[in-house]
C-alpha cells in the first residue's frame, strides 16, 4: 500500500468528522491544519445542548434562486436547512485566531458564500475542498482571488469507505 499524501490524509479526517453530522440534508466536515499539524475538527450541527436535525427534523427555509438554464434565466425554488451551524463556522468557533494565521482548511464541500466570507476574514491562507457547490462557486472564487487566498478542489480524491452520504440540495 502506498503512503497517503497530506491532502488525502487531511481530507480523510474531514470526511471522518462529517460522519458526526446529524443533518439529513448534508454531512460536512472540516479540519484546520497549521504546518501539517491538525489543530481542530468540526462538522455541521445544531448548537450544543439543542435538539439536532435527527431529533427535531431539519429546519427548512425556501429560497428562490435565479439560474441560467437552456439559454434563459429561470426562477427555481430551493430548500435549505438552517438548523445547523456550518462545519466551517464551528471550526472558527472552536479554534483561536493566533493558531489560524496562515493555516489551511480542508473541507468536504466547497464553502457556501457566508462561510467563505467568514473564512476570508479568519487568518486562513488556503481552502481545500472535495465536493463542488455550484450555487456560490463563482462568487466564492472571486472572493478568494481578491483576498489572495489559495482555493483548491481535490479532483482525484476518493473519500474513505463508509463516510460518504447522499447530498440533498
Ligand atoms: Zn438539517
Ligand atoms: Zn456554509
């Protein structure tokens, strides 16, 4: 067996963290790495001591989104669970600013706009993700560029067996 490279090693840990999530819509895991050292792990979930999605059900909101399809613009209705704190936000809540300066975040899913905005102001220098999230991709990419942050997708990566769950958008 060949030795795992660092990207695979840390993304595997992010996927392991994601298995703690109780949200039926999306299991997201994130880890903070400073110079090959693991400084924190997080997943999406309700605040501590508050019923989570498996107990109380997802807290769904409906949103209308303008999408480009078949050469025209279409309004599409989408649902989103707002019960959980996103994995990236929990990671920021449980790590120190000092530790984050120049660090790398490995996250199973491409961050949403809000998380990307927070990460951009958190001291983190690089974001590495696996599953794309097309909704905010262009906006987030533009933000990373103007902030001078590295932003990479692991295209060849395969999550560890048993850690991958279906995503409901
Ligand atoms: Zn949920
Ligand atoms: Zn998010």
